[in-house]
């Protein structure tokens, strides 16, 4: 069974080489880049001639573009800040030899926050569906928080996918800003309304869910920092939704 790896990128020169090195054994690597201003595209061309530069329609549509270029029997979708361990590579190779009737597989993901891999706060094992038969799955059209829509049974792998979610606090703050803006627009398109009360309430719940219910306090100071950043992202999402309502009142 042949394997295609698909990756979407933009200004990922700090992490993309490690990502590509971990999947260089695949039959095909497809990269869709949304106009990087750094060396991302040139680094990718060291590993594959399938580097497609295009505009940015959102996460779901962009991943479907990458999927459209894939030709393997199976597809592995990973992000530029993720990478495979040798143990995960071996498990994937064995899985493709005997897929046991599954259309897709979910992987546990181990994520780091400002230099520390977290074990709580909802970040472990953080299963993500990333390996699937081509033709039996596609991504939702959501601009953020896209989902893989699978036609068939989904199995589970054991070895974790490594994920450097945030290398420093500046990256955390930048992502909070970008994702809260995109999430507010998506909620607005779905007819949701924002208010100060909703922003505060959802933000407080995000903190309690991360720090208390998912035992983020066991990850020490990074666990607290994660809970605060989750609360901030949720708070700003609904606050921006409220401000969108002010600019263009709902019909």
C-alpha cells in the first residue's frame, strides 16, 4: 500500500525540516503553501517536487486542496509543527500491511507548551484522526477546527504523534489572536451571537475545564499557563463575535 503525506504550510521554516525528515520515507509528500514569506517553500522543495503555492481559504478547504493532489492508497495528514518518531513510523508501516478493514486511524498526540510536554489539561492523549484511505475521507470545510469526515470504521494506533504546539509565549499570543478572529467569523456564519456575558462565561468555563476537570494543575506552571491561554482564546472569540454583531447587525 502506497502512502501520501499531506502538509499545509505558511511561514513554518522553524519546524518544517524536522517534520519532513520524519516522513521522508513515504511514497509521496504533498505540500500546499499559502504564500510563505520565509524559507518554508524552498525547504519543502528539498524533500518533494509537489509544493503548491496558493491562497488561504481556511484550514479545512486548504487540507482538501492538499488531499486533491495525493495519489497514494493511504494518506497521512500532519501539520508542520508535528513529526513522527521511528516507533510511529514502524507502527504505520505495519498497519498499512494489514489495515483490518479500517477506513482511518486515530493517533494519540503528545504536545509541548513552551518547552514542556503536557500530560493533563486535555492535552493527552488528545487523539486525532490523521491516517486514512484515500477516497474514504475528506476534511470539513470549517475555516478553523476542521474535522476529518470518515466513511467507514476508525481504528486506533498506540504510538504518539509529536507536536510542538507552542515554542514560546509570543507564539501562544499570536495564535490566540488569529484563531479567535477566525473562530468568531465561523460562529457568526453559523448564526451564533456574542455578548460580554457569553465571553466571560465561556472564558471562565474554559479555564475550569482545563485546569480543574482535566487536572491541568498537575502540569505545574505550564498547566496553569495553558488554562489561562485557553480561557483567553475563548474569551476573545466571543468578544470578537460581539463586536462583529456591532459592525454588521444580524439579519
